[in-house]
C-alpha cells in the first residue's frame, strides 16, 4: 500500500511539472505572437500588411517567429522536464525512455527546420 502511494505521488509531481511546462510554453508563445501582430498593426498601414513585405515589418516578424519557435520547442521542454524529474527520483528506465524521446523530437525538429 505504501509503495503504491509513493508511486502515485511521483506520477502526480511529474504531471504537475509537465502540465506547467505546457501551459508556460503556450502562454509565452501566444503572448509573443499577439505582441508581434500588435507591432505589425502599429508599424504598418491597414492596407499594406503583408508578412515580411517591407523592412519596417521585420521587428514584428521576429517577435512572431520567436513565439512560433517557442511553441515548437514546448514539447521538447516537456520531455526535458520529465527527464530531470526522473533523474531526481532515479528511475533509470524512464530516464532512458525520456532521453530517447528527446533525441527523436530534437532530430525531427532539426529536420523540419532544414
């Protein structure tokens, strides 16, 4: 009984870490994208809003791009958070699984960006 409660506590902490990483990543990403669009609307006329059409729109495009990049990196950040958690609780099996998932996610992200 005591072992089961300890395992449930571990799983609960992991779920809290992973959900926090997801919420934080999505919130920061959304905030940056909205700020980028506001910059885009302020710096350009209503008639000539075209993505990356002129040099005065570059700051907005950079902010929006960073927001999208953070959104893409959010799952990788979640895997890193899970790996750190498993390192703390010294669960070797899940450390190996998390590292493998991290490698696959990193490789797919690099291939997607090429």
